[in-house]
């Protein structure tokens, strides 16, 4: 089929912070398979994708590509025509971005804050809306993200390890002290060994921590000579999408 990401539907979620009452709008795009019918009993796997910092904004456009170029993973999943894709977009403001690192992308491994950022909290509300819709195969919900979204993917699956059947974090960093929550989750992480934006140690720390906690389902691919744009070789990895959709809870 011809892939046209611009046909992904546009929505916006109005989020209100439960403690402060502050409101903001989180745009998001959705792809439904061509066979999707709200009225029938069919259920579909779902990919929840978190973009990188270069795709922040409020235009509801940038997050379905990578730096205004192809997002090969989203394109390949659209081509399958059997999966719901949800891609929220956070504003360029540290309060609303996926993780609380204040643009210090070399932060690497960190601790889990008591509450997520407002942006991730809003994204998690959207996630829950789809889980509750009756149209998602809740045994096949997948998370993926790059850079800031790689950070966000690690945090999302840590906070909601009950939800996800598998994850693909690319050039991000996680929370090693909570690795025990991820021991049973298939994770395929990617990082460029020469990444000087988000150092590869962030992925290596999670790999070591999950394995130390008894996990056997995580694997990581490190690309020699590759800098921060490791999503390019990652999304060209043979068998990646087949691996993802083979996972179920």
C-alpha cells in the first residue's frame, strides 16, 4: 500500500493537572487500519510513539516524522495495515516534555520522580483512553520512541509495565533502580556508540540492570561509529517490525 502519514487523523487532548489545576492541550495523531470499524468487535494491536525534542511543538505535524524526514518505523507499521498508531506531540516547554531533564540530554540514567511531567501524564491519559475503548488488543500494546522520546519510552514502560507487551527505545536513557519492573518485558533498545547527545551508557545501564534483576528478554544493538541519529540504522534493522508484532503478553 502507499504510505501517507499526512492522512493520520488529528486530535487534541485537553489535560488538567490534578494538583495545580493548570490546563494545556496535547495534540496527537492516530492511524487506524483500513478495516477499522468502531461498531464491530475487532480489536487491533497498538503502537504508542513518543517523538524526540526536534519534533516538539503544537502543530500536530512534526511528531509523525523525524526532523521533518521519514519516520521509517511509523511508515512500516502503516504499511502493515493491521495496527492502531497513536503519536502525541508535546510543546517545547520543560513542563510539558516527556521527561524532567531540563534539556540536559546527557543526564543519562536517573531516578523516577514521584509524578511524570504534565506532558507524559497527558500522554498516559490518551493511552488509557485507547486501552478502555474496547478496540485495542490489550495483549499487544507496544511503545517506541527516539531521543527525548527514548527517555520517555523508558519512563512510560517503567510506570506502566502492566500495559506494554514490548518496547523499542532508541538513543534514550532509563531508570536502572526500577529495572525489576521490566524483567518480563521484551525490549529491543538501540544506541549509537558515538552518541554525544544522549550517551550510549544510558542504554547500557538499563541492559545491565535488567539482566542483573533476572531479566532475559531485553536485547540491545549498538552501532559503531554512529552518533545521535541511531534511529536511521535502527529502523532499517532487518526483522525489527516482525519481532515487535510477534510479542504479546
